[in-house]
C-alpha cells in the first residue's frame, strides 16, 4: 500500500512522460503532412522547447527572471561550430582559433555534449558571482552578462567571425534530433524539479526568509540549477546552429530573450508543463499568423494580413493572456495522470501541489 | 585642443541623456514597482512622430517642420500621451499581477509599438535633420564643444531641478514621493493612486520625448531600434542607482556616461570594440559590492 506522499511523488514523474508524448505526437502529426517547411518549423519549435525548458530549470524553480540565457545559447552554438566545422573553412573564416581547435573535426554528439558543458561551466563561473544577488539586481546582472557575451561575440573577429555570419555548419538537426534533445531536457527538468535540491529551491522561491530559516542554502541550489539550465540552453544553441547552418551573434540577443521569456510566462512560469505548452502554443500561433500574412484562400477569396501584423498580434495576445491569466495558461499546474484507485481514501489530505 | 575638458563635456552630455532616460524608468518603478521595458519604444515613437509616415530612406519632416517653440511642447505632450495611454490600456489592468508578469507585459507592449513603427516606417534607418545648427562646435575653456552638448547638459540640469521642485513643492509631487516610499501605506493615508500613477507615466513619457529630441539632433538618424540600447543603459542606471531612488537614477546615469567615455578614451585600440563588455563587467561588480544600489535610500532595504 502506497502512502499519499509516495504516490504523489510517483505521479509527479508522469509529467515528463505526458509532455514527451505530446512532443512526439506533435512531430508525428507534422511529419504525416509531409510538408518540408512544416518540418523545419517543428525542428525550430523543439529547439525552443529545449531552450525554454532549460530556462525554466532555473527561472521556474528559483523565481529569478534571467535575461542572460541567450548568452549560454550563443556560447554553446559557437563552441559546436569551432568543434565541427571543416578545418579549411575555419582557416578561412576564423583564422585566430588556436591550432588544436582549428584542426578539430568532431562527430556531432560529443561536440554537442562538450558545447553544453562549456555553457554549463560558464554558468557556474558567472552564477557564482551573480547569484549572490537577489531579486531584481540578479536579473539586471544576467542582463549585463548577456550584453557582455553579445559584445564579445560581435567583435572578436578572428574567433567568432564577428557580425559577418559563420556559415557552413552541418544541418543535421532535423525534427527527430531536436525531439530527442527536447525530451532529454524535459526529463532532466522533471527529475531536477522533484529532487531534494529542486524542492529546496522552490521553497526559496515561495519565501526566501522562511526557507533560509529552515536551513536551505539558497545560493548553492540556485547555482546548481543554473548550471543544469546552462547545459540545456547551450545544447539548444548547438541545435539552432545546426538547424539553420548559419550563426550570427544577433540571433542570440534581445529577440530570442524576449520571445522565449514570453513563451515561458504565457505558458505559466510556475510549472514545467507551462514551459512546454507555452512554446507549443506560441510557436503554432506564430506559424499560423505567418502563413496568414502570406495570404490564404477562404471560399475563393484570398485574405492576407498586412506584413508586420503577425508580430503586433503576438504582442497583443501576450498582453491579453497576462491580463486574463497572470499566472499563465497552465496557472502553475503540472499535467499529471489522474489519481489511481487506491488514492481515493487519501483525497482529503491531498494538498495538490500547485507548485 | 584640450583633452580633459573635452572629455568632461562628452561625459556630461552622454550621462545627461542616460540620466534623463533613467529618471523616466525610475519614476514608474518608484510608484508601481514596474520595470517598464516599453520606455525605449516611447523614445522611438517620439522620434518617428517627427516625420511623415513612409518607408523611404529619406525622411520628410512632419511634426519636425514646426518651429521649436511649438515642436517642443507638442512632442513632450505626445510622449506623455503615449505613456498615459499605455498605462490605461495595459498596466492598469495588471495592477495586482506580480512584478514578473508586469515586466513581461511591458516587454510585449514595447514589442507591439516597435513592430507597429516597423510596419509603418520600414526597417531601414532614416537620415533626419532636426536643428542641424546645434551641432556646430563652439569653443569653451579650450575644448571645442557642439552647442548641443551644452544644451543637453543644461537641459538635464534644468529637467532634474524642475522635477525636484515639482516633487518637493506640489501636492502631486508629495503624493508621488509618498507612493514611491510605500505605496500601500500612502493609499491608506488618502493618496490618490490613479492620479499619482497617471502623473508618473505622463512625466516619464515627457522625459522620453526629451531624450528623443536630443538623440535625433545628435545622431541625425531615426531608427526603430534606437530606443532599445538607451533603455538598457537607463535600466541598468536605475538599478545601480538604487531602485526607486530618483537622485540615485540621475547620479548613476551620469556615472555610466562618464565611465563609458573614459573607457573609450583610456582603453588600448585593440580592446576598444569590447568597451561595452568592460562597462557591463563594472556593472556586475558594482551590483556585487552594493546590491541595494550605490545611492539607495534607507527604506530600499527589504524588510523581513
């Protein structure tokens, strides 16, 4: 006989299973249409899922808004370019790379993992300083970090190609590769959130002082979550590079920071399900509006939105969601399997955690 | 040509712009704990209000044709208007939401304004000449200084002192200071929340319009993205100045202007493109040393 607490823990682990099933269904539906551009959109969406889930590991559990994660993304993306580009290409476009890096020609998987680890290492170093701050000061410091990364990568001509793009990355990140990474990220996020560290961190999110009084070392848990978070955002950068084939520092600055934070908030910052659902909903919406902008036929008449309308509508929809549901679409709840039969007895003492 | 006074004027002029933008952000943060990311877009909006809507590369003046005596008050009013409107349509609906949701919605609002400008004016930066005579250099204590720099410095001082008077001497000012100190308590004591918040937004929008006029005259370019960069710096200035502290925001604005001008002059040539990286590193260091801000008031410290 399981006690209520045990079963609650077990049910919490059904969340990633459901989310991964949703992602899988998403890819299956898209591939069933056989549309090439839809498949590309699916890969982009899953890259954003990886990023936003990575972002959620830190932001969702700690409650500190980070503007800096696009910086980890850039670090991962460029690292993979250094490791996997053909040496002749690097000699031409990135002449200042150290010789061992210039001659490196790694297979995809180790390059992805190492790039993620580099982003995690940077997260460890930066976090060690920034996470001593709390609240809004920490958010500003992450902003400063993003600006530093952007300035360095936009100007370090011989190593990052500066503002002229790095081209020629192998475009292997299709919808299936990105699905695997997105699933790994979802699984890791769920495991972390339900670990002792994740629970302690969420306690600090609810009440810093009370958590500290209960002996929670906020700094250590925040740092751990930032490192894990840095790894997955770094990996999402790798995937983005290998999906577009082109890297430019501009793609890792305010635009992506904004849209991913918006996805997180619209979905519901308090739960992992919110992170995934936010990305899916907004991505599908954006794709729909983009197509609408190009014009569609309804009953013989062709309708088209004026160009630029898509962004404006997305912004307005986001504001409306925030006004109507300030806690996001999921309201901080997780998707879970319904309770099993033997739980009914305990239903009274089940304070359903809303995270 | 004398290097030190030159440096001083450069620093004071750049710092003045930052200080004014930071004031606009700090005013709103003080009364409603909102980090208003749309502030940069208010600036861009005011810039584009000067020219005729079209996507051509050469800008045709619209409001900008008006004589200065008319143009300045109209543009200030326009800035106030867009700020107050956005408060009414968006932020008033979110008054009880948590600060993160408000911050994201201001981000979204900025996104809407920016894309509306893009849709109307196109994405190419436009050449625009507003009061070109102001860029003629004149000679002050051995430095050649564009007249505009002097005007910026004087305007900043003027704006800051007028604002200080307004806050110190008028009823609305008193209410604003009370609200910035402790909003709930102030309301309990009879401060009219809507008046204060609308007032803060109006002032903040007017400040954005002032920044817009200065930037256009100085750079001669209208670009949809021009608000973003200055908003970032201003935002950082409000934080390292001590959130909610108006004198802190002004001081930190000047400080950041000074530091970036000094870095520009002092860094070796190879490192100069990385100036902003050094600047932001200093920002992080300053936050680590004084997380509550350099000029924070005693009440800014969170109480348990």
